[in-house]
């Protein structure tokens, strides 16, 4: 996974003649002062003195040490220096041009989401949004931004969404999956209302620090458990969205689950249906089978693609979900990057290929029909 | 409906403690006095709300009192109709929820002694799991050692969600004791509720809690594998009870991919997660949280890549299927026999020792 590559795999062009959409690109700051143009003196001083701790114990760095510095590909460091993902020029040559990316969705991390201090969280999220415009989308028209919101303060989040509702550079709202309360809880409804009004899907990226142990049985020991566990956190979030009736309340809402796999979706849908049929007296606000909400309102980005022993099993799993549910993503520049030339090991129709690599993304993200 | 072979081994039934009064004869004096003096109520966990439609199937609901609360009822409803040869009783009483280690240990002893006298001694088709005070590993091991001499105990019962992940090293004395005594480790749906029941906090609805049990099992399977439990205890059999199983293929694809990328972090895991599961981990059949159509279910069975993983269960008296349809449609007679008889026999070392 860490082989150094000087250029894209030779067959990538053949694999992606249709052009590729990438639902998960991570732009990074060059340095800690990149956000200063959009932060007041008060917050600049605050960051200097107190930092921006989230609901975990380290001053700097993630709760579980990553497997690679900056969780990044070893070959993704820009030649001019700086963190992987911090140079637009290098991202263009190494990824956007080389992999024939026509549409790239920016999902900035470390952008103030989940920070303990709610006002600081809001200030950092806003700075991140302005920075996406100034440094990224205005300089490369293949890139689109996500409205990063301080989701533990849903009222402030809704205001931030409305601020960019008229700006076509922003195509989705971004949350992280490990929220403080399950994602369907009433607390978060102002976010869904604002996103629905703006016509933006709500993307839910893995990670975040809600303050709860990251499994129902307590804190695990290893980074591999955290990484594998993103799928369980997202299943819990989706279960909550469905059971709370969020899709009934906000019928135009679309959700995109990012970087937590997708092969679990059919089993979650079956399980929800089976037990909802027994327990439906508890949730009279649900008018349809839970699986129907998942089938129509939810999309999944593909990276990290589940790797099956036989290609047929992957194809069967995708057929259970529907080929219209998946949005290809690479996670550039992170270490577990998926290469568009290699992610689909089986023969599929041209229509399925187009939907998988870009067609579904063009339908889901606001204003990206092309 | 697939026909259930005669002599099936039902690996998950739930006799109820009718009331705390039923345990009083089995509690030591001090604890009996505590129950009275402090007005300690029934230890009924929110995992199974007493009157929810899932907790007891409508046709198994008694006119009054708790379901499955006496031997005659269980024999009539769960054993005779399914022609069951042996059924394993997993008593779900909220012992694990208590915060006091001493009280947890006292109630565990009472439940196990009650199980012997009121159930195992009265119904030869029954076997049982040892309830242990997971609040304290030393006390749990003491209870295993105390009960292990009775070979009708075939398994140690843990809840899927407790204070810390089950793979973590401080739990290992429990697994060592199980391996020594030839007991399986049964991990059942449910929680001590010492942590929120989802990784993103407390849900609003019971439906979320119950559906979410599958995610709790997924994270515990990850923990058991990654911590190296099966490297240390290669003969240990872990049975996930009332866990669902259709999530297993997708979970293993993801875990295996990360194991390939991150095994430098857990170098003691020297086999692929799927190989470990196929040799050491089993799943009770019900609930079959599967696709609605038979063709898809058969594909799912292919994704499981083994016909040895599933152990027959009715999950009596929980409502998981209608009538006698305990086996899903479309299984071959051969697979039905494996699930109903061969796989349970291969899993529970003690089962055969006590069959006349």
C-alpha cells in the first residue's frame, strides 16, 4: 500500500476513460497560520494559548497513532515541502491529472469539527470554508467544497450552511460520523433542515470525537480496531437517522456515508427491516420499511473498498445495494488510497462503470450534473 | 420452510428468573438480607423490555407472570414441538449490570445454583451456561471453577457489551479457565449499560438498541481477533449468541483488508481473520437477519464460505420467527443437519459427555 509511484498506473487511462469523480479528497493546510486571514485576533490568540482540543486527551494528534506520518502515502509529500495534500499543484499532477479526475469533492479534516469550545469550533469551521474557496475551488474548477459545520452546535451549523447556500462552489454539508449523540437525534435536525433547503447532501466522514467510547463495549486498544470500527459507528448513525424518522421529516434530504465501507449496507438494511416489523409499534412515525429509506436516500463512497475473495461476491453485494448507490472515492493523499485502475476487479457494463466512477456523484452533489 | 431434523440441538433458549423471590433460597444470608432491607428490585435489564413484542412471542406469552419461567412450560413450548434433543439455557438476568462486584458475584452464584436445582435437575434435555460476574475477572474465574465440575454447564455466558472490549488482556483468565475446563465462551446480545449502547451515544428508541447489537458483536469480534485471544488460546470456541450473522462476510472483508495494511500493529495475529473465525467462532442461527428472498440468502451462505459456522437456535421465547419456521427456507437437508446437529456437537465439547 506504500509503494512509491512516480506516475499513475499505466492502465488507469483505460480504466477510467469516462472521467472519474472522487468523493473524498483531503486538502491540508500548509501551516497553522493558514486560517488566520479568517480568524479574529481573539481566536488566533486562543489557539496559541489553549489550542483546539476535541473530546480526547492529546494536545496534538489523534487518539490512536496512525500507521503512517499524517496517515498519508509516502509518495504524497509535495516536492516544495509541506504536508501531503497541502499543495494544489502537486495534487493536480499526482492525482487529479494522473487519475483523470473530473470532479473532486474536498473534505477538509482537522477543521474545527468536534472541538470542545463551541465558539472556537464555529470560527474554525468558517475559516475552513473561506480557505477552501480562496485556496482550492477558485484555483481549480474540477474541485468542489464541502460546507464544514460545527455540528455539535446545530443552530450555528445551520447558519453556516445558509451562508453558502447560494455559492455553487459548495456542493455538500460535511459532518464527522462519531457525533456526541446518535445522528438522528432531534438536536441535529436544524442541520438537516438547512441542508435540505440548500439542496445539498449531507456527507458523513469517518472519525470525529463525540466523547463516547468508540465501541459499545468500551475503548479498544488498536488503530486497526478504530479503522475497522468506523463501519460500526456509521451503521449506528444511519440506524438512528432511519429510526428517528429524519427521512420522513426531511423528505428531500440525501446522505452520503464517507470512508467507512459499504458492503455492510445490505445486512444493516435486512436487520432493520426484520426487527422493525416486530417492533414497529414503537415508531409509528415511520411510514415505510427502513430499507426503503436506505435504498433511496443514502449513498456510500467506495474507499476503502471491501476486497472479496471472489469478484462475484463483491458484485452480488453491490447488486443488493444498487449500482446507483456508490460514489467512487480515493481518500487522496491518505495511506489507504484506492486506485481507480484497480478497485473494480470484475467485468461490469459500461453503464455501471459510468455510474460508479462519476455518474452517481454528478446526480448527488448539488450542481454537478456537468 | 426447511424441515428441522429430529434431535436438533437448540443453542440459545432463555428460561426466565420468575422473580427475585425465586432466587432467595439460593442467596447467602447476607445478600438475602440486603435484598429485603434495601428493597432491591428485579434485575431486569432494558435489553429486553418485559412486554415488548420481541421479548416474548405472542403465542408463548403466559396469562400472567414471566414467559419461560418453569420447566414444564419450556418443555411444552420449546423442546417437544421442535423434537429437540438438547437445549442450552442462557439465563438473561441483569447480574452484569450491577456496579458492586460483590453483589454481582453473589447473584451469579444464586442464578447458577438456581439453574442446577430448578432446571437441570428437572429436565434431562437441558444444559446451561455459567453466569459470571464480569465486574471482576478474578471473581468470574472463581465462579467458573466452582461450577465447572457439573458437566451440564457447557459454556460461560458473557454479554456483548461490558466495561472494556472482550479481547483485552485482563479478560484472558476467563478464557484460560474455559479452555482448561472445555467450556465454550458464549457471548450474548445485551449490555451492562456501563457504556452507551452505541458508539455515538444513547439512542432514543429500543429498536436502535436491539438493531445495534449487531454492531456491538462486530466490534467485539474485531477485539477478540486483534488482541490475539485465538493465538493464545487456539482451542477456544467462542459462540456469538443472538448476534445475527449476515453481517459477517462484509465485516471480514473490511477487517482483513485492514489486517493486510496494519498487521505491523498486531504481529501476533498470524492468520487471516476469516481463517480464525472459521476455526474458532460460531454463531447461533436466530435471528436470521437476512435478505427476504431465498436466492439472496443462498448467496449469503456462499459468502460465509463455511457450512460449519451456524448453530441451531430458536432464541425462545424471543420473537424471531413464526410457528415452527425456525430454519430459513431453502436450506439443503445436509446443511439443515449440520446446523441442527453436527455443528453444535463439534462446538460444545461437553455436550456429548453428558448425553445418555
